[in-house]
C-alpha cells in the first residue's frame, strides 16, 4: 500500500531535512520497514501541504502541532478516535519569542511587551498564528523559512518573532545575525507534533492508522532513534 504524505519544503532542524536525515524522516522510513508499507512523501510549502491533505490530494502531513482548525479536517493519533495520545507523537519541540537586541521587547507572564503596535513574525502556515491572533497580537505570516523571519526581525519589519527552538537556534548559529537577535525566556509554548491523516483516509484505514501511530512510538523509543537524536541535537543548537 502506498500512502501519500507531505512535509514542509523548508528544513525544520532536526526533524525534517532536505537530505531526509532528520529525526522525523527517520521515523517515517523506519515505519515503512516495520509495517511493510510505502510512504510517497511530497515536499511542499507547509500551507500547501495542509491544503492538499484537507482536499484529499495527499493522505496526511507531518510534523503537525495540534490545532482546532486542523481537527476540522484531520485526525491526530488516537486509540479511541477521540483523545489524542501523546505517546504516538513524532516528537516535542518548543517555541520561543525572539527580538532584536536593540529593541526593549520583554516576555513576561506569557505576554509579549513593548511591541508598540508592531506585528509578531512567524512562518507561513504555522498553527501558532491562530493562538497569537486570539491573544490580540498582529501577525506577520508571509515568510517561509526561519532565516526569512530573522531577516525581517533584523530589518524592523516586526519587533518580535516566534519560532521553533531547534530550527531557530540552528539558523542563528549558522548565520550572520546571531549577535543581533536574542531569545527571550521562558518558552512561549511546548508543542507535541504528529503524523496527521485527513478524515477520509482515517475512516477508510482506522486499523492501519493506529498501527502506524503505534509504530511511531516504537521507533521514537528505539536505540537507533536515540543515537541519531544525540548526533543531531548535541550541537550548539541544543546549548543555545
């Protein structure tokens, strides 16, 4: 059986990488061997991945944080069709607030302060957009990569940004803006991320969906995954 799934075209270190050597890439390819199935992986802009999954062009996306909008057309890993099972997650990442070192942006008690009517920059298609809008922030969400967002931040297009921890750290450590941008503590949020199927695929393949989600847990807890995780994450990105 061939299952069509999609992930973001921009690297999201250390999860999905262009060379398919990320941790989520490893999980998906390991599941193929575990269950004797085939994933046809599409690599597209993240917003397009979601639209194609919603419209049934592909069967699922990875790695997807939980959002109410996605639950309107998709099914997260469950054992009973209702309650999301954290044990079936691909991984957990965190999101942090970033700001120019020249600005007096603060992050206090879950609130971003001193924005002065500026927007918060995020990557296109990220579910955190809805959360920020509900919290009353303006959102600048037309940028694709973490580097694009950092460039916008350094140019003053917006005064703060929210990005995934490892990808943001990896980008800063390997770019020219490290001294210009600061990360504010603590994390804005933690986010479990999953392989999400559209409702049509899930309804037609409930048993297989559950087998795949259980296999994700097995791979994530494996020695091989731990070794790759150590190789990828025990870098300056982790100590940022």
